C-alpha cells in the first residue's frame, strides 16, 4: 500500500471477481514482491484463501455475510 499502484488488471465480461484472483495475482508477479494480498468480499471463495499462501503471501480478505 505504499505506492498505491495498480499492479494487475483484467477486463472481463460476466466473470465473477473471485474467479479472477489467480490471473490477477499471476499478472502482478514479476512486477512487484508482495507480502500480503488484499481483497474485498468478492474474492472470498474458499480456494482463494489458500492460493496466496502458496505464493508466499498473507491473504487479507473480507468475508461476505452470506458465505
């Protein structure tokens, strides 16, 4: 959060945010070294909690009330 730079972006049609986490994270790798992955509740599907740890990042995500 020091630079507030956009490090990855994907334009999609009718694809939920949660399904894009891998692509967005992989798109940022090589550009930045991140210790944490910050995400809102749209990224809370269960598989997304383990993915950042596999990449050496701490997942910091909101969880939706109905999840």
